[in-house]
C-alpha cells in the first residue's frame, strides 16, 4: 500500500496539465529510535513547551509562529496566513525549462520524491510529458511549495512515473575554495599513479545498493539485544589507520594484496609466435636432351 502523498496538485508543461500526487521516495522508518529516559526512575521524560519569560506551559492553541525583526520584537503569523502565501507553485508544478542531467552538479541534489498521476483522466497527459522527456533524455526544472517552503525540483522519468529531486539553492551550498585552498598542487609520479590505477581496476564493480547495509544500525540492534538479554555487550576494535610513511611501499603491498585476493597473477610476458617453416619442395629432375 502506497503511503499518503506529501503533496497534491497539478503538473504543467506549457498548456498541458494533469493532476498528480507526490510521495516521499525514501524512508528512515527502519532506523532505531531512542526515547529520553530519567536515569533515576526509568521513566520517559516529557518535554514541555513553556514561556521563555514566565516559565509557564503554553497550550498548543496558544502557540503561533513569529519572525524576530528586532531584539524581543516579533511579527506574528498564523497557519492560515502562511498557507495563503501567493505562489503558483503551492498547487502547480510548472516545468520552466529542460536541461541535460550532465549539467546538474550532484552537490545540489537533496530529497527525492515519486510523482504519479492522481486518476485515469490525468494518465494520458502525464504519459505524454514523461515520454517526451525520456525521448529527448532531458530533465525538467520546476518549483513546488512543500512544507511551506518553495523548493526547486529536478524531474526525471523513472519507470511509469517521474522522480522529483529537490535542489538546494546556490546560497545553501558552501564554496569549496574555503576548504581546498590550502591543499598544495602535487605532481603525482607516474609509477605511483600506475599502481594506484591498478588498485582501482581490481576493485572496479557495478553499483548495487543490495550489497550495502547500515553496519552502524546493525551494531546498534546487537547492542540493544545484548543489553535486553543480559549478555555481554559487543566491543568494537579500536584499530585506526594512520598516515602512510612510505607511500610507494604501501601502494605495492596494496596492489599485491588485491591481486592475491582476486586470485590474479601478473600476466606472463607474451611470446612471439614463430611461423613453422614449410618443408622444401622436392627438386624436379631435369632430363638432358639426347
């Protein structure tokens, strides 16, 4: 059963539009979640919303959002005012333009959603938009208001539906030069680069998410189970790597270890193929004229 949509509205391309629903494409429901407990009593701690000045509890119906314009002075906004912010993208995903996926820097990608048509009437128009994008191998750029924030959307065909990925705004992405400017320009020796490239080749594979598990989550479950059953809690080994002193030696040993692990050996030098000599044809006897 599909989860409840996080947004409902219309997908619009020029004058073509259709009713769609947007669903979260990912979930964290399988993660372990902890409650905060009073260590002395073993009871759960109940967080209470209180007035910062009086210390008195504030009931839900008395809470309202406020934006601080000066110290201690707030502009108050209720939910109805926030819901009525005049933006077309509140109810419509209007595709502004199309770009090749190669043009999109992955650092801007954020959360992902699935978009599907709401009903039978919307299916044909939805399919036309999806198939046109698929045929031209282009991604659509649009905007939508989700959780009272307008977000940029990157739209791509995925199966019978669309994958919508929210994009971070430019001012949300930090400039890498602040972190990389102190890294010196280093010329890597050719023999080291060759060994490192060989190591990469031996570890080359295809991305398969089924091969990966959340090892921290697994360790947490083991810890909880051990504590619950009164068994000895597992302790992780504290073996940490350090900076390499002899880089060339480390590369050679890494390359050898990867070859041994993969059961590979250095290829033997190719031998030149020698052509077998054909046996000489028997000489014909020449008769002398009498």
